[in-house]
C-alpha cells in the first residue's frame, strides 16, 4: 500500500474455517460503501484447520487485506497485540471473526471517535446469547469491573471497539488483558464513550469461551487495578493493607491488655495470637511495598509510560 | 576453510579431558558423516575448562582437518554458557550440537539435516534402542515422564544431547542455569516446529546407576521452575494467587470451625493447636498471594521485551 490507511481493522482468527467465507463476503460488501481507506489485518493465531490457507487465498485477490501468521497459538490478547504491532492506521478497530459483530457498525464507531473521543466501546445491548451461561455472568462481570476500576463501560467483553492508535500503541498487551482495554486506556487518560452495536447469534463454528473464566478474571482485575492506578507508586497499593492489619493487630492487643487489667485472667491465646500475626502481616506488607518501589525504580520501563501518551502537543 | 558463513556448524562442548580416545573416535566418525553430507560445514569445539591437554589435542586435530575450530574457556562455566558462546562464534545456518563422545549413531545427522531443510526448526534425538542399564533407563523414564506431566509437553528423551537447530532457535531461546537440558520444552513452548527422531544408542558417558542425591534435588527443582516459567511467566498472580487462595481459605475454614465450637459449644480454644494452624494458614495465604502481586509488578515494569507472540510472516494483499 502506497500510503498508510486511515483505519486498521484487526481480526484475530483461530480455527474459523467455517466463518471465513462469510466474513470475506461481508467485508467485501462493507468496503464497497465505506468512505475511508481501510486495511483489514487478519491475525492467524496458529490455527490448526484450513483457516490460514483460506486467508492467504483471500489475500491474493484483495489489496486491502493483510494476513499475519503467528508461529503458534498464543491466545486472543497476543493475536490482538500482533495485529496492533503491524497496523498502520490512525484508528484501530478490533472485531471478532465469528460475525456476531457487524462491520456496518464501524462507520458509527468512527464517527463517534471523531467527536473527540479516544475509545469508543461497542455495547451489545440486544445480546444474542444464552442468558444464563453467557449474558448473566457477563453482566455481573461488567458491573464488578466498572466498579472496581472506576471505568464504567457496559460491555467490556465486546471485541468491537474503536481506538485511536496513539492511545493503544504504547500499551504492552500480555496475559489476558484484552478484556480490560478500556480500563488500561483510561489509565492512559483516554476519553471513553460507548454506543450500541448490533449483535447476531452465532451461526457457524463454536464459541471458544466457557464459564471457568471467573477466577481468572477476578485475578486479572486485581492486577489491572494495580497496574492502572499504582504502577508508579506501588507503596500506596500495599500501604492500606499494612494499615488494616496494623489496626486489627492493635485492636486485638488492646483488647487483650484490657482483659488483663480488668482481671479476666482467661489465659486465652486467641487474642495474643491474632495480635502477633496481624502485626507480622502489617510489617510484611510494608516491606512488600518497599520491594515493589525498588522494582519500579529500577524498571527499564518508564513508570509514566501509560500516562504520558495522553499528552497532546497543541502548538 | 572459508571465513564466510557456511551451512552447518557442529558444536561439541567438552568439560573433561580424561577420555581422549573417545573424543578422537567421535571426531573420526563425525568427519566421515559430515564429509559424506556434501555441504559446507565447520566443527566448533568448545573447551569448557577441560584444560590445556584437551586444547592441544584439538589443535593437533586441526592440522589434518581444517574445518575444526577451537573456542576456549579458562574454567568450566557449564553447558548453557558454552552453548551461548558457541552460537556467537558459529557461522552456520544450522547448528548441530553433539556430546563429546558417540552417544548415538552419528549417521542420523543426515536425517536431521534433511528435516531442517524441509522446514523443521529443531530436531532432537531419542535413544532407541537403549544400551544402558535398567536402573539408568528407569530413572531416565521417570525423569521424562515427570517432565511431560508437569509441562504438558510431549518429549520422550531430554538427556540425549545430539540436537540440530535452525540458528534462530538458539538465538531466541535464552537459557540460564541448568535449563540447557530442557531446551526442547522451551523451544516447543515458543512455537518452533519440533521433531524427535529415534537413533540407535551406542555409548553412555553420562549418568550411570544411582547419582549423587543432590542431583535429584536439583533436577526436581529445575522441573518446578520450568513448570512455573512455561505456564505462568506472563501471569504470576494466576499461580501465586491460586496457591494463596487455597492456603487462605483452608485457614479461614479452620478458624471458622474453631469459632463455631467456641460460640455454640463453649469449648475453650486454648487447648486447641488447630487454631494456630488455622491462623498460620491465613497468614501464609496472604503472603503467597502478595508475592504474586510483586511478580505482576516485575512483569509489567521489566517485561516489555517478553513478547507473547512471534510473527512468522506478513502477507500483504498487494504483494
């Protein structure tokens, strides 16, 4: 391509041979009416079926299509990070290959972005999935994430979102962070909004998610909070734990002493044990905070990397 | 010999000089196989602190066989360091690493090179049939089975050190400590195309019978590290957090049970050591879980270079 396209649409692909023909015809139709220059980046995440061959075949006849082949299966976050790495557009849009999202929503996402936002999140308000195993857990998860991180988006799990590349490119995506992109972007000072997008029931292929993610998501949430809010001052993250244990230990010790002076000589070990262990935990968290500070200071990574991207040079 | 790049570099790492005859036999067999291969090659011998007499032997050999080169360490640094240094100096596109004695039938090099030519990144060997004692075989089997179980990666013989690589594999996989022997696992983990071929076992100089007990402990610890690194490098909290959760909830359960007894049955707690266990488990859970948080901070601040993925190829529509 001679000049960089305006929009990069990144689609991670893993064993989607059944969906691909429909995906291409949908994209063909979409592109004929799309007004901006677009590149579509399909990232093959080590598919074991015919997906890669089909992608190569499709790429030969479509100048706007780029296929990125990963050496092995690395999961959705890695595939998205790879697509992001090669994307050249100023606007990045992610989408799933399974056609539950509809590309016709993309112009609306981009129009919203042009109103002065850095991230426009898709919200599958009329979600076409099984209520109990998919919709309800997702509703709970979105509530918890929104409350915990402080970035309220209705649908973290919807892949269809549009980003300004300048916000997304500096992020280092690893583990399973793709679910928390709005939270990470908000750490970088992004202006975030959302619009409703269409959602179709899954017709082809199999869904690759299950219910077993709950624990993982909870763990990730704690990590994201740590990274977004406290990456440059971890002591403030550990400090409150230390203080809480100090209070608990102090209260237990105080109560024990009070009992002693009042003359209840129960000889109980419960309160002293609680006091000692709480004080140990309190000190422990204090030292952990120091250790974390040390790690952050010697980090090759600039602790302000996330936030500095938010600065705009006006003149 | 030309100074430019060649097809194949054979790397031989030797840390002991005592068995000169066996080394000479290896070199003789190697020369026959390499010359019949009809490719440009070099043989890079790494003297990993084997001493002056070994170096003299290699230099003498070089008189008759100019493809031999010598890389010398003044003292022993171990296989991982020696291999890293060898890769820095090797000029081949393919790198064949061989033990310093004839462990397996070297004719297999033909097959290994053929596999590398057809797109495999890494060819390892399993000794089959084996000629060493029952005890060695049993230990070896246990070691490999345990590694398979812990890492979920299917390798059959980690202790056979004749291996052939495409150069990129060695350049990409950073080895440290004793992880040299687990190279196959790290390579598979990075997504390299891996093949294991059977070759006849000819001789064994390595482990015989029962080993020093410390060695078993070290191998065990290696596999634990490997398990952790393979599965949780990018997400330490998943590992520590789960462990912490298990300890912590066991502790909370015990304490709740104690409180139940105290409140409803009015049993004194002073006489119950179980309470101490409960409290300690809670503390342990807290400690282990927060170590996971420290791990996450390390990965976030230092792990920029740890890419999760590797792009093999970008196929553009207009090219």
